[in-house]
C-alpha cells in the first residue's frame, strides 16, 4: 500500500492544466444520453467518477458498478428510471456506496412513476431499476438533502411527459450546484428555471444535441490556492489554465475565500463563457480569524480547514451537515488526521467545525477507528522518516487537501491513488511544480 512523502520546493512557480470539471462533465453526459446525440462533449473529465458514467452509458451492462462515484449513483439512478429500456438494470457500487442513503431520491422517482426496488438494505444501493417513460408532474422534496438528488431529478425533467415542478421545502443547501444544473440544462435547450424562491419548473421540452466544450475545474484549483497561501515564497506564482470568470461552478467561490487568506486572483480575460488563464499570487496580509458558511460549497471545506490550521488562522465554519455522508465521514476524518499534526478541532452536531488556534502535541500512535478496515498501520509516523502519515479514507479530497500542508510541515499521504476520483494527474502536477515525492 503506497505512501507518498512530500518535500516542497523552496520557490513555487507552476503552470498547471487543470482537469476538466467533473460536475459539468457528469451533467452533460446524462443530458447527451437523453438527446440521443452522436458526438460526445469536448474536454470531458478523465477522472474515475466521469469514466464510470461514460462506460455505463456506452455499454449499459445488466449490472452497472459506479464504484465510489456518488454523483454517478444519483444521476444514473434517475436516468435509468426515466429511460425506456428492454431489460432492468442493477445499479451498485463500493461497500461505502452501499451505506450512503438514497431513499429520498428513490421515493421521489417512484412518485413520478419509476419502477425501482432495493437489492439489499432498504434505503441504500444496490438498486434494481426497470426503465420507462415517466409521467412527471409536481414533486415536493426537502431542500436540505444532497443537491445531487435534486440535480438528478431536474436533469430528467425535460424527458418527463408532464415535465417537472419541483418544490424544495425548508432550508435549501448547495444552491449553486442546483443553479449549475439548470444552467447546463439550458445550454442544451431545456426550459428550466426558478419560478419562486423555493420552486423550479422544467417544461416537457426535449434537449437539443449540440457541440459543447467543458470548462476546467474550480474544485481542483482550490488546492493550488492553498499552496500559494501556504508557501513561504513571497514571490509565488501559479498559472491555472482553462478556468472561466463568471463560472456557474459553486466552488468558484474559492477565489473569494482565499482573498481573505492572502491570495490574489487575476484573469487574463473576462469574456463571458470563454475559459481563460488565471494567475495566483500572494497579496499581503490575511485575516486573523475566519468565519464562513459552507452551505453553498461544502466540497471546499476540507481545503480551507487544512489551510487555516497550517497558517495558524483560527476558524468557525458552518453549513457542513452534508460532510458526514460523503465518501467518508469527513468531519471525523478531518478531526482525526489533524489531531495527528497537533490540531484539535471541535464539531457541533456534525454541522459546524471550529478551532481556537491552540496547538497540542502531535500524536505518535495511530488513532483512527475509521481506517481500521483500510490499513493495519500501527503508527501514524512513516517508519523511514518519522513523518506523520495522513490516512485518506478512500476519499480523494482528504489527499488533495492535506498534500499542500507539506509546505509548512512534514507530511506523508497514505493511499495517494485516491486522487484519481477527481484529479488523476495531481501528483504529476505537484512534481512539475517542484515537489519531490518519495514512495515510502
């Protein structure tokens, strides 16, 4: 089982071709399948989560294994339910995926006329789905569930006989991801829009096939922002290719958050809808304490938590309620791994995380109950370097968020291969930026 020990460069200079947006790629693939078009979109993501969708749509096996791809599970469930197919399909994934709840989406699809049953535990994958043209109509769904459930329903809306009127009750989380879905749908001719603060209407107007270029990924950019914030190199400069000003990606808010942490963002062009080059550099002082609500961008939380700890910036973060049902329990994973490095975080009901800036002695023995099924490590120190080992919990964002901390302290990343889920060439890009990676 590989462990990467990271040694950072003294000077941070990099020109990075970011991966294409996984979020947009997966949405466009479902839309493309519903259009029946022949030409795939350009610049599709090559990450694991997108490749499982491509493979499923191209081969349509009786048993579709989407592995650890949560987006693929939700989007494919809706697509299979709403598409007339000659035989039923079983949709399954990893052991962790079989414990990620999907009952809310299944119940919503059933109310639209879907034929779905559980192959195992009630409320969880695997799912047995017999595809058919669904009637659609009006639907009420809690707004505080995963936005992927809501996006899955919206994406099939144009293919429903009566279209879809979706009313979201209570607090609406991750609204930018819903807006990204609606924007992508409209790019392909859908008539879909908010009609009030809590209601979305999708007309029964079929998608239209068209050539499409996918922009690069703002989530992937966040790790380079973290590196610029953490490097002691005051002249650091990182150039990121293929990002877009005015992007509908929710994680584009990363540029605002990191402006508070001393990172400046400069666009070469601000032409709407056109990907361009973005340059990151240091921009003077940073805040002494950071409060932020991650309701609209929960996937950025691990990056900002790690960065603030490494910078010594106390924080109080809210809107983290979905982190417990991601690839792992991200709240517990962050607390456990940062404890190894001498940071004791506190959570409030799994919805908030805070750190008061106090440092404690780093751990020298392996404390993690979450990883007992993943690796039999007996120490959280690398046997070759006495370097703290960060476990990744089968979660790409744990590896991606912790790696930049090597600019401030010794770190080794266990199971580094997990980055293939969203950023397959991350380690290669680090080496191009001057990092040394040793395989312990």
